[in-house]
C-alpha cells in the first residue's frame, strides 16, 4: 500500500512539473515495478517492453487512428457549418433556439469527430458569430458550445470509451451501445438548461429568424451524406454487421469520399490531415502504453487488493464505494485534464468495482460522464480555455459563469444513470445478449 501511494505521489509531482503524462507514468511504472523486485530493472524493463509490443501490435487498436482520421476528414469537409444550419432550421426561431442549435450541432459533430476539444474549437467559429449577431449574451452562447463539446467523449464513436475498453479489456462494441442513450440524454438536459436560462433572462437568448420550407429542405440536404455515413458506421456496429475496427475503416473511407465530393480537400489538405492523424494517434498510443505500464506497477504492489480489503473491513456497501469514487472524480476534475484523470484512476478503481460485482460497462459510462463534467468546471475546464483561445474578446469568467446550469444538468444525468442502470445497459443487452 505504501509503495503504491509513494508511486502516485511521485507521479503527481512529475505531472505538476510538466513532465508529459505518458513518460511520467511509464517511468514511475518501470522504477516502481523494479523496486518491488529488489531493483531488478531487467525484469521490469522486459515486462514493460512486452506490454509495449503487445499494445502496438494489437489489431483492435487500429480503431483509434481510423476514427481519428474519419473525424479529421469530416472537419476539413466543412460539415460544422451545415450541421449548425440544419439545427438552426429546426429550433433557431425559438427563444434560446440558436444556443439549442449549437448544442444539437455539437452533438452531431462530436458523434463523428469523437473529440470534445475539437468539437468546442470548431463550433465556436461557426456558432458564436451568428449568436452575437442576434444579441445573445456571451455567457449563454459560449456556455452552450463549451457544454455541447463535452458530448464528444461520450457519443459514439468515442476515443474515451475506446481507451476505457483497452484499459479494462471490455468490448468496445458494448461500450458504444451503452453510450448512446446517455449521450442523447445529455443533449436533452442541455437543451433544458438553455430553456432555464432564457426563462430567467429572456434577453440572454432572443429568437432568430424562422426559415422558409425551401430553406429548411436545403439545410437538411446539406447533412444528408454525413447522416447516412453515421447511420452506416454505427448501425453496422450495433447490428453486428461488422466490428468496430471494420466500421472505423468504412467511416474513414466514407468521410474521404464525402470530402472529395464536396471539393473541400486538396492534396495539401490531405497531407495535413494524415500528419495530424498520425500525431494524435501516436500521442494517444504513448499515453495508453504509459498507463498500462503504470498499471503493472499498481497491480504488482497490490493497491486494488488493499482497497478491497479496506472496503471489506469498513463494511461499505457497493453504492457507498461508488459514491466515493465519483466524489474523487469530481474533485480531481477541478485540477486534472479529463483523459489524464481517466488513465490515472481506471487501473486502480476498475478492479475494485469488478470485485464488488458492478457491471464494468455501466461503470465505464459513469466514469466518462463524471469526466465530462471536468471539461467545464473551474479551474481547469479545458473546453472553456479552448473557447477563450478561439474567441479573443471572451474571458474565462464569463464562460464559467454561463456553464453553471449545464454542469448542474450533468449532475442530474449522472444521478439518473446511477439510479437507473437500465438507461446504460438496456441497448447493449437488447442488441448483444
């Protein structure tokens, strides 16, 4: 127990010293494992090298670069504008409608992109200017995009769910199915948060102009291709027609065809997309491998077993343990970036949850939703800082003030998912069991 806690203390110190988290976890994992074996570094390096090779050669992990490539190609094809226009056609004429349109567009874009930060950055360029044109308060306009962007790590295909599946050896297909209803629930609760804001202050979100029937039809035609691609990719996974890896390949090929058809992709653009995809994939692989090496040390030190013994000695119920874990996530979310938080905690908490007999797929969705909240809460709300970086005259205090109803909606969603596990497990059980 003491070796594990010392390892965590050293790891946190390295992270605060701005050592890249992948290298910090790998270094602590190797040195810690060696220390547990009388400083036998040959054995520690051999085990770590085997973990690295097994992870790098895992065919199933090719789903990560393929979905990242799919999202990058769709981003370059200019889809974000069409998504916002189509959402505006549906609800833009209502009070707060343009903020609702931004959230709906964020949900659609994140379903393809899979990245919260990329969704927030892209939609800020698309939705902030028209909302300001119609007199929306900056607090509501920016908060709608910051909150909507968090959907990117839950709505499938989600990189966060893929990484959770890798760390815990759970089915990515089941995780994608489990994330669908909570993702839709998140969109609905965010729309409710917008309605609450404009109910309290109607001037914060005045109605936009209503579109004619012809304009609406044109707006919906603009997103027909990508909706068909999403239906093909996710429908194929859900119905078992092809695996997530095969679906990712189909999605990447389909997004390339859409980008070429829209004439938005030059050879230089394609080169930049491939380089960005390779860079992002390499970064994620390094982080995942570092986390797996660190988990070797944690498991060898017996930290999960010690936690289980402690829980047993205190006679804590499984639900009390879950509440404690969620409280830790909410506290860590105030100082840690979301992916780092997942990689640090899942190797420790997952064995505890498994020993208590809780469903690992359900726990994965709970972890991702709790992690989502950290993206918009102070002082380290990454989506908030992405927005303030993209919109130069926007300050973080305004955004943090505006997102309060949205993270409150997230707390409500988290409570519903805990009290009603069927919201998470119904779809995977219907499809695969």
